[in-house]
């Protein structure tokens, strides 16, 4: 596996979500051979979540895969990181969670297994994914999509509301 461009969506809607995402970016650094690029933090309305779910804070990270790393091995590491931040096994679909890490894309790789689908099957339909993604890679084409990220975002029809919360160069508090 080459040192490909890997995109990970980060989300949180339990606890101090901005702090959780800032900490998660730090924890992602050892998983990349280059400095992790990070988007701004965005606050967003919950999508397909139980009624009364709190707003999310979302972001995107771009890493460069470590030698020998595979999408499957990275996914296992991301799931372990979620557990370290207090994520529990799902009881209700899309329930509130302290940290959600979704492997969105890995270069132009595609996967379709019971455990992993690449690119993420709903990434092109979610403003909370596309907006921060466009900050990092506006010209990137998700495999299977004919338009780049910026164009997918420009033509997206959704009721989601995103607001900028914190720029990527904001120092930790």
C-alpha cells in the first residue's frame, strides 16, 4: 500500500466537542507520515439522528498513510481511538457520541466489504462532510463521482445547516 491521501471525517456531539476534535487531531498525527492537515471546525445540525440529538461539531483530516497501513488496519485503529474517547457500542442508530471517526476516502481505492465501504457511501450527500472536505481538497474526486468535492458541495440539496466554529490555525485552549 502506498502512502496515499487519506481523508477522515471527525464528528462529536457529546461533551466538549471542540476540545474532543482538537484532541483527536493530535491523536491522528502518529498515523500519518506527513503532518495532518485539518479543516476548520464546523457546527452542524444532526442528520438522521434520534429526535432531540445535540448539534455536532465536524471537521476533516487529511493524512498520508503509514508504510504497510491498509484501509482495514486504519479503520480498526480509528475504532479503537473512538473507544478511548468514550464511544460505546451502538444501541440506537446515529445516537449522540463523544467521537465519530469515519474513513471517507483513500486515494482512488474502492472497497465494499461488510466492515468497510470506500469511498464512504454517503459522503457526497452530506454537507457536514463536504464543507470541511472542500477546505482541504476542493479538486479531489471521490471514486464513483464525476465532479470534484467543491462542485458536489455547490450543487448539494440538503436542509443541513453548518456554521464555522473555529479556523484550522486556531491554537488549542
